[in-house]
C-alpha cells in the first residue's frame, strides 16, 4: 500500500481533506494508519517543538532555521520505525505534513535564494540520508488561494489538537506575511 503525504499551509484545509479521505478509506475497507506531524505530544521532540511554536524561544526571525529543522526532522526520525512497520504490514500510510513542510517553513525564514537552496539541500540530506526516514510514494500539496488561508488563520482556531499551545497562538500561524513566503517556497518545489 502507498505512503501518502498531504502538505499545505496552515489553515489550507489539510485536516478537512484528511478526514474526508479517512472516511472514504473506511467505507472502502482499506486498511490505513494516520500520523500528524509535528507530534507535539511525542516524548522527546514534541515538547521542544510545542515550546518553539508557542514562541518561548523567541520570534520566528530569532531562532535559526537550521536548529528548528533539526527538531522537526528528529520528530520524523523518531517515528520512522513506526511508519516502516505500518508499510510492511500492508497499511496505506497517510501523513499530515512531512519533509516538505520542514523545507517550506524553514526556508521561508531566509530571504536569500542561495541560502534557501543550501538549507533545502541540507534538510533533504538530513532527513532522507542521515536519518534515513521513509520516502513517501506520493506527496499532495493543497494549493488554495492565499486569501482563503489568511481568512482561516484570522479566525480563532480551536480543538484538542491545539492543547500544546497552552492558550497561546502558534507563531507561524500568527504571521500572515510569513505564511505567504511559506506558500512561495512550497510552489517552487
């Protein structure tokens, strides 16, 4: 069975589409496993990622994107054996965010195109070669108009999946200019 990744900006509707896909897979009796990155509840990397997203280490422009990329990559490396087990067991593996989220969000913090290329190359090498995480069979990017994303992010976002924020706003979601740069990086992929 395939390993499928859904990518997109914050507020693009990934969760909605994944829920619809999970409903369809269930109706078709297709065995699947689902994982969402980042796993802010994971034992080792999760709390550090949650603290970063709450802004405890500073504004997004203050924290080196290479350091942040290590946290997100470490979270995926930590889950790699689980993903491999699911694949070997014949499950369709459905993942919300993966390596290209790391590339898009970290490279968007750099304005110099050459620096972005170097960081992208480094993240790909770190995740797929050094950490040897599984490569997806297909990656889908939800390319929605930025106006849609901006409107969604301007509204209050709620739910138990946001408990890691402890009532604070996600520093990535709070910055619409940054989200637009993330979109630009995604579209270059």
